C-alpha cells in the first residue's frame, strides 16, 4: 500500500514542479479571457472546418510543430497490482482454443461472446506537461478493443470448435493517430484548467475535434448488426466475424450526436430507445429508432439546462426512463478554473418517466435521494408504479478526485469495504463511497410518491448488472451482477471483480434484516479463486427455459499466473464450479461490458 501511494505522490509532485515554473493563476485569468470567444464559437458550429487542402496542411504543420515543441507526452505510472489493466497487441488471425476444462453442454447456443474495453495506443495512458500545466487521461479513456470468442458446433458429434480474436475499434481518431504513429491528441478531461483549455484549442485546430473518439464501453446488436459504443461519439458498426470497423452509425443521417452506452430494445415493438448527451445545447436528446434500424421515428430535446452524463436509460412496456444524477460536463466551468467533468453529491438526483413518443413536457420527474447510479438491472410497470432497479453508490468513480489531490488515496479509500472503520485524520478521501448496493425505486405515476430501498446489504459491493434480456421492460424475478473485491480494489486503486451474484428479487432474505435497510433480497454467490477477477459478464439464456435457466459467461484473469480464461457458470447452480473453463492464447485486460450474440 505504501509503495502504491508513493508512486502516485511522485506523479503529483511532478505536476507541482511543472506548475511552479510559471504563475498559473495569472495564466488562468488571461487564458480564460482569451478562450471565451473560442469556446462560444466551438459550442455553436460543427467541429469540422473545410479549407483548401494546401492551406489546411500548412496550418496544421505549423501548429503541430508548436505542439511538439511545447507539449511533452509522458506515461502514467502503472502499479504492479494494476498490471492487467495494461493494453495488449492485436493477435491477428483467429486462434483456435485447445485447452478446455469441463464440458460445454449441447444446449449451449452457438454464437459469439464479445467484450469491449479500453486498450490505449502507444503503451498506455498519457499525461502532457507544458507551459500551460499538466493534463491527463483518466482511467475510462483508451481506444476500444473488442475481444471475441466464437462458439460453433461440429455436426452430429457434440463437439465444439471455439476460436478467439481481438481487434481495436478503428474510429476516425484511432486511424489518425495510427497513421501518425505517436500520441497526438492532448488529454482534455483532467488537469490544470489552462492545460485543458489549451488542449481543446490545439486539438480543434489540428484535427477539427476536441478529443479522441474511444468507442470502448459496450457492444449491442440491433436489426442484425453489431455496434461498438461509448458516450462521446456515434456507435461504430462492426463486422462480428472479422471485428472490422465498417462505419459510424448515424441512422441514415438522422442522428448527429453521441449515444448512451446502454440503449434499450423496446418490448413488443423491437424499436431501439437511445439518449445522447452533448456539451452544447441541446444537452440531452432522446430518440426512438425503427426495429429495422433504418429510420429515426421519434426525436425530442429533453430540455436539460446542463450536460448530464447519462450512461444508461431504462424502458418499460409504455415508458422511457431517464436517469439524471449529479455528474455533469461543463466547458464554461473549465474557463472559470474548474474541472470539465464533476460529480456534485448534493446536486440533482431525479428519475424521469416519459411516454414512449412523448416530449419534454410529458416527463413526470421524481426527486430521489442523492446518489450516483451508472447501471440499471431493469425497469417495469406494476399497477400505478414504475419500478427501477439499479446499482447505487454515494460517489462517482468518474472522473476522479479534484486535480492536485492524492489520486491513489482517493480511489483506495473509496473502494474500501462499507464496514471499514479507518478514518485517517486530515484525509481528503471518504471511506467506502464507491460501495454499491442493488437498489430499488418505486415511482407512483398517479400520486407522485417515491419509495426507495436497498435490495442488498453490506457484505459485497456489486455493479455491472445483467438480466435475461428477454425480460427487458417486463417484471423479472432474477438479476445478476459482478461482485467487487473491496480489498483488492482498495489495494490497487482500481475496481476488481472477484465473483458473480444472483439476486432473487421476489425472495426476501429473512436472515439479513438490519435496522439500517429495509428487508433485503436473497442473494447467491459464485466466488472466484484468490487473485482471480472478471469483466464483461453476460447472461446466456437456455432456449425454451425459464427466466433463470441459462449461463453466465465471463472473461477472467488469474493474476498469480498471468493466464486469462473464459468461465461458463450454470445459473441454476451458481455457487458450483464453472461447467467449463476455456484458456485463452494471450492475456485479456480487464474491460467493461460484454454480450453474447447467438447465431440463430
């Protein structure tokens, strides 16, 4: 723990040495004045400029020379406990899996298990040092890389052919930096405000974009096509077999802003409901895309007065569910010396319920207790109520602490177990604020009442929820999530998931009642071996089975041996050993969301 803290303190000291070489306060004031017209302009016009190629090339070359002279790209430190967050190379052609422990059942469907996650170019996350100060990537950045496992049955004999491949999602900015063969986009999220402002300015001058397009968060299927997505851009259509990036998906030109990472397929109609946030007005827009993916049949400005970072939207049979927490993006805040992205614990916390094709005036807003909820299990209607179940914490792990604070200490304290009593005097970090409970909000459409309760206790923090997606928008009895290993996460300062939970929403756990929570639900656990952690878990339904009849499939990594595998776990016997363990040909870094796409 001490060595971990020292590594991050050295990074902080480096930032302080850079800042002391000039008067940051004076520069901040002058830059704020100078950049205001630019920022006002950047919020009003598209971030693409058409100039004669000769003028454009000459101008870019001059600005590039200045950037190369003034900005130094440096590697961010990686602790030994963070080794499996480091990027890997593309493996090339698909590799057949030959080491399989256990047996894949005949009833397991043919298909592709695919997971997204950050895999930064040029060796890892970068910071820049310059006369403007320091700016840095944060842990959720990094170009997306897809890891795919292909399951094919051999005719008649019950054997399986399984192969693995990986490949970067080749966004426009990925291809640009790949051609340049060096880091080119200056980090824009975390750092001294003059450094952030200058990053916006020089990125925009050189590339017509203020930051990189990362496409590293999730994958989803709609109308027979596979898409990779992150909140800062349009989705990219990907060839599911070759993992080749085909094109950006703008719904035939009708959608001109980012997607949330978790769009929802409407029950009954097959339409795709999506929201998209932007740093300029309109801040949040909702759209409904036709079941065939060819037409945007409904689009509405939700009339937000700020850019709320909406990671997931919900859906029921008749309603859209809009999540509005205290995490926001504000360019004007940077001009005033603050961070681009900030979570306000005392700020807005509300849930909106809107008819499928309604407008901003039709939204019924419900004020709820302050919290940070990135992920939803499911939403459904129950009489006059809309039920929302998600994973609720008290603090956001994005973007991180205020610049200048001890980053490792902040994350380490936040990941501690909820029962921890360590309160270091003078510490800027709060203990266990990232601890996440499964949580339920009951929203009464008729009278406006809200009833909230935790569904789980303090034994484990849990996130990255999933359900049998055939029940999306309908009442469901079961949910699954990844379990946070609070000790390992606190030690490394990064989230690590040491197991899988199965929640029985209709079954109370009568032995876990406390005076602090309402009665919690029954939870079953599958715990991984020591120093083994998962990412991208997905539920695979058994054809013709009950809601909880199926498997959890997940990438796992054994830190003691540096071997990566895929586990298949029977959800009817969750606490039992995995029915199959597939050893992969190379290390797979920890990532974000995964999905199983059946072939038929």
